[in-house]
C-alpha cells in the first residue's frame, strides 16, 4: 500500500473518532463502519515509480550542487569527484611491476614493435621454441621494451612518475594549484591517454608514483610551506634541494590534489615516495623548524598525512601504497634515522608498503656482509624476513611489496654487475618467503627481460619442518623472547608476544609494561613438548623481579604458538609476591 493512501485512511479514521465521540455507543459503532466503504470508493491511485531518466537527472542535479559547494570550500585544491556513470570497479592485482619515468612513459609507441619485442623475449627465454629475431632491436624504444616484457613475462604492472623527485608534475594538469605553482610546465607525459588506454586494454595494473615531500618547485614558489631555517630562509639538503614541510596541511592538500587527478585519469593505485623527512637529521634538526609540528614526532606527522590522504582518496576508488627506506625493516621507532618512517605506523595506514631493499644501499657490515651489494639473495631474504616479522605483530597490516635493485651500483666499492641472475635472486628470495609482489627500480628504465624467468630456481624447501618463517625453532623463539625480557629489549618482547595478549599500539604496550617493569633475572629451559601442529608447551625455571613484587617458579609453563607465520610466546599467569623488606 502506498504511503499516500495509508495517510488518507488514517486521516479519515482519526476524523471519525473525533466527530463521533458524543454519540451513543451503538451509533458510534455504526458510524465507524462507514469510512471503510468511503475509502474503498475514493481511494487515490498509486503514484508511478520515477523513471531511470528522472532518477539520473535528480542525481546529476544533486552532484552539481555538491560540486559547487566543494569548489567553494576547496579553492585552488578543488578536484571533481569521479563521474556518476564511471567505472567504479576497483582493480586489484598481485603486482609485479617495472618503474617508468615520465619521460619514458611519454614516448610514442607502436603495438607492432611491442609485439615484436614480446616475441623476441619468448624466443630468448625458450618459451616459443623459435630463434630470437634480433634484426629490429634497435628500432624498439624503452617504453616498447617494457610493454613487450609485460606481454611475454609475469610483469603485470607499471609504476609511472606523475610527480617526480624534482617536483615536476609529468602531465598537463587541470588543477588550479598545479598551474599556480607552475609544476607542469613542458610535461613529458603530456599525451598520456594512448598509454593509459593500452594498459587498461591489456590488463596492466597502473600505479601513480607521487613524490610527496621532496619538492623544490613547490618550495620555491611557496617558501613559507618549506622546511625553514631558524635563522631565516629555506633549508637545502646535501644535494642543494629544498623540501616541503611534512607537518603542513597546505602541502598535504597539494599532494592529495595531484593524487586525485591521477585517480580520475585511470590509475589503479597511488604510491607515495619520499613520504618522509630528509636524511642527515642530526645535522639539520638543531637549525630547522617545522610550523604546524605542535610537539609531534616526525613519524607521527607522516602517519597523520597518510591517514588524511586515505580519507580524502576514498571516494576516488584507488589503492594506496607508500615507499619506505629499506633499513626501516631493521630499525625501530624511527631511530636512528629520524626521517619519519616507522614500519608499523605506515603499514597500518596504507594497503601496500614498499621497502626499497636495494643491496647497494646497505653499508659495510650490515647483516654481516662486508659488501652487501654482492649478496642480492641474502640481503633480500633477511630484510623481507624482518618485514614479515613486523607485519606479523599487527592485526591488519599492509601487503609487503618490495622494491628490488635493477641496476649496477658502480659507485659501490666491490660491487657486482646486476645481470639477470643478480636481479632475479631477489625475486627468488621473496618467492621462497611467500611474497608475491615486487617492483624493479632502474632509474634509466633499462630492463633485462631474462630477469623474469627464475621460477626453476625457487626452492620450496627453504622453510624447514618445525621452523617458523623466521627460520626459528620453538626453542630458538623462546630463548630469544626470554633474553629480550632479561635485557628489557621491549621491541623484541612486543614482536614475540601474541597480538591478543598485549596492546597492538607499541607506545601503549610500553606504558603497560612499565607500570609493572618486570625483569627476568634468570631462566632455564627444561623441556619443550609439541602439543599439536604449530603449538608447543615449554617448561621453564624463571625468576622475575618487578616494581610490585617477585615471581619465581620451577617448570613454569610457557606456550609457543605460530601466529602469522612467526612463533610467539605466551607467558604463564604471574602472581607477584611482595618482597620481604627485612
């Protein structure tokens, strides 16, 4: 029954009751029976449902009003919302990607050249059984090579510079703020539509690389929003370039506006690079200032930016990722780098976290290697294991998608040539640890197609029976946990404690821990018994001392269980006994 008809019936009934209240009971009953007949005789026809055209017109009028309001509120940062009739399906891929500069992405390409190079790769790799045709290799440009590799191998994604390291927006932008800054003058990726159409038609996942806070163009145009020197002026890094202030929401709005436009133009994912402060913090910290910081740590500022960007980009139906220094898998709480990157604070704010674990970027002695650049497999394996352990301590962390070295680091003393084996050694290490995504970095966009045919070298037995993904036995994990308690190494205690048995937020975990301040004085592992697959019972002699008492027990029962691939330790319930002060 339609609302209008129901309303009419109720109105008549109420009127009848009010007018008949003075009647005799029998008359009132008779009078109450009449409206039903009247309603049947005078029932108003049901209203027609609005047509699809009428609905669409109403929605468009509503959208037009909304856009007027948004434009007024957002000013120079205004970016329209996605069209109502647009494709709102969010594409997701296990991305295996190549990086393209805006210059290379802007090259003209011919599909016949792409197909030729793809056939060459198929022949070179032995997939087609044909003899490689080298006659036209000189006619194929770098973009056609990258697209040909994607057609003939597992590569299924491209990372394309949209805002690069120099602050250049690589295509002609419709944004008022970009035109004010002048950051898209002579853009190399001006004719972007043919490539974006080709990538979409061929199912290639698109990632817009947007450099966030290293931006000399924006800093020069808006020095008040740059990192400032206390004595006046703008701070310049070792390369003589200026950075914008990561605590400044005006800067955030600029970066996010560029991101929104990339989403509107067809990118599946926004990837923030240089989402950090400059390195060499020990030098510049005493001489610089960051308006808007309000006493926050640098990693809190980066966390706040990613939260803001995620909220702003939600209507644009894109994924969000962030690049981080490779060493962030190893360090804790942004120390000693002090660049604003703490693993858990970034991994909890984006969908993909991308550590740049280039072996050439690790100094002598890191991970026990005199020249880490010479050990692509080993460095990749160790750093990815560290990343996995950090992720295993969070409830819903970002997917790990590492950047791998696709270049020869000629400046590193003792370096090796990064041929197809050295490059693919990194992918082998990742695959053996269950990491299914990666990006190859080559600043010059020079890619060896044979780097992507490595699957016969993956060893599925690298994880030994009874070991976790960190290659630890239950006893090794327990020993590590107990030694961390004895030395009060709280990051290790946090990583090795099951998520549900502690605060997920590390700062809260530390606060809770310090309320009691338990220190393990001594321990002895007596026995470890496997209960079922992945779960173990350990009997340990322990002697604890804390601010509220002591606890000592023979054969205290610790549980060891695998959580997110990593062995975690559950302590027995502790009943503290007040110390005898005599």
